[in-house]
C-alpha cells in the first residue's frame, strides 16, 4: 500500500475495526458481525510503520510537531484511503 501523503496532510481512511462484547451470550450471537466494526476516519497523517498507518486528530503549532489523539490503524484492516 503506497500512501502519497506528507506529515500533517488531511487523510480519509475506511477500515474494519476489531470489536468485543462483554457479558453472557449464545455462540450463535457471538458469530454475528457487528455493524459497528466499519470505521471512517478523517485525520491528519503522521506517517506509517511496517504494520500501521499513524494519524492524529490535532496538531499543535510548535517546532517539535506536537500532536494529540494519536491512532494507529493496522494496514491489513484498511479498505480505502483518500
């Protein structure tokens, strides 16, 4: 996956997330897919590692490029990037 973005660029990512439940349930219910597993993220692109795309929701106006709200999305979970 080739991402043509630079640090601080806006990025839109569609991805499938892991999800969990708690409490007792039936095995049949446990096998049902959640409607909440599909995610859409609008963020600022920070970079990528071997396995993750790293984004943030806020970037400070500092010389050290401080960021807040960092999200590491596994590349294998990504379905689309704009």
